[in-house]
């Protein structure tokens, strides 16, 4: 189920934080329900991917230890897990609102297409990954007034592509996925370098413009975000990591600390005036 990857589902809470509705109990509970829904659905997708890649995973130095590849869980049990997790996730989304349910169904469809075909198409695979993050934010936007702003959308998609291309670069450089990820044969390091830097630059530009449009002194968080982006680049370009964002964040204390500081600054800037 890859519980550590649930960290990605915190993107669902982004809209309610920036809409200044975090302390509206009903909306916060609905946002939490949708976050849990995404945790269940994403876990189902991971199990589905493990079923699809079980033969390749058995030949991988690390992935061979996954429950399915190692034989600790049977295929029948895995399919039951998928059914239960998917049903639970969809029921939770439906309990919140129909729009969230439709967006999560879109997420499922994209991931099924990704597992079967799209993950083999260079660039398309990275946009599929980015779409997953965008859909998380859009789902979170269904419970707040005003939904997701244009600047938030652009920031999230550029940041997601930055991480996706960074991960592909790390995988290609460390050869950690050569045997199980065929799309890497379609990538070259110079192309990925350019894509990573382009998306990193766009992320900073869009985030800066988003902060300026908010007018709540959020611009003071830009240096912290810049530090996080550069630190991530340092790790990916060191050749010692495959660039997986979750692994990098959880294993690098500097990035983890910077994310915590950034979160506290954001909350202070956004919500301190409301408490005065």
C-alpha cells in the first residue's frame, strides 16, 4: 500500500489552507475525508501496479521484496484489497460531493491507462504523474469557496512536472529502474536536465506571481521554496538518489526541516491576522 506515499495526498489540503477556510470545521472535515479517500484510492492503484509489474519486480534488486513479488500476498488477496480500497475511497468521495467523485474517477482512469500503456510513452508519462497531483488539488478545491485559482493550478502542474522529470533523471542516472521502466530508454540526460531546470524556473515564477496576487505577504515564503527546490536539485544531480520526491523529503533532514519552516511561515502569514 506504500503508506509513505500518502504524503503526496496532502496536496488535497492545499486549497483549504490558502482559501483561509482551514478553521471552518465542516469544510476542514470534508477536506480530511477527501484526503483519506485519496489515500485509499492511491493505495489501490499501487496494488494494481504491483500486479501488473509482478514479473519485472521479481527481477529488481529492491522491488523483489514487495509483498506481491516476494509471494507474501497472493494475487487473489491483492485483487480483494483493490476492490475494498477502491470502494471505500469512492464512497468517501461521494459522501462529500459528486464533483470530487468524478475527479477521483478521472484519477483512476488515468492511472489504469498509465499502467497499461502511457507509462511507456516518454514525456506523456511525466504529464500523467503531474495530472495526479493536479487532480488532488482540484479535489481539495471542491470544498472551498472559489475553488482552485489559476496561479495555484500553474504552480502545481509546473512543480509536479519538475519532480517527475527529476525522478526520471535520477532513475536514468543511477540505473535503478532500467530493468523495470522501459520508458527510460527514450530519455537522454541533456533533455531531462533542460526539462528539470525549465520546470523548476516556471515553478518559482508561478509561485512568486501567485504570492503577489494573494497580497498577504506570502512573497516572504519565496526564498524558502527556492531553497527547497535547489536542495532537491542538489540531491538529484548528486547521482546518489533516484529522485523520488517522497524518499528525498523523508530521508533528507534539511528538506524536511525547510518544509516544516515553510509550513509554519505560511500558516502564520495567512492566519495570524484572523486571530487578532
